[in-house]
C-alpha cells in the first residue's frame, strides 16, 4: 500500500508539536535524564518520549517525495527492537507503545 510522503509530512505538522507538548506536560518540566535517574517507573513520560522520538526519526527518514511506506517500516523496525526490553519494564513497554501509536497516526491508520 502506497502512503504518500506529503500526507505523512502534513500529519507530522500536527503530531510532532502535540507529542512534544504532552511530553513536556507529563515530565512536569523535569529533564528526561533526571526522570531516568529517579529510579521509579515513569510509563506516562516514557510513552510520550517514545511518541516524540518516533516522529522525529520518521521525519528524518522520509524521502523528498513519493512513498513513505519504507520510511515508516524502517522506523517501526527500529522501535520493535525494544520488545525484549519492554517485556520486563513498564517504562520500555510504554516507550515502544508510544512510538508505535505515533507511527500508526503518522501513516493515517
């Protein structure tokens, strides 16, 4: 199935700022490094971090024109690597889920 790059770019125009704003709200203005060092699970923050990371990575991977399917698949494959980590950690599970939800929204599905 062909997914036009222009359609994905248009979706990114609204998805990225929303994901970034929700990450900022979830983190309560704390840095992600400080949150990570806290030692307590932060799945809400990690979910929004995963969304933001996936959308940024997808934006960089998109070709100038044509079909966005390969860029979407490559980006999803990157985040699929977190499955092993996700099984044991609510933070990693939330990070991967956020990434996959963002890629689904960017693809228009």
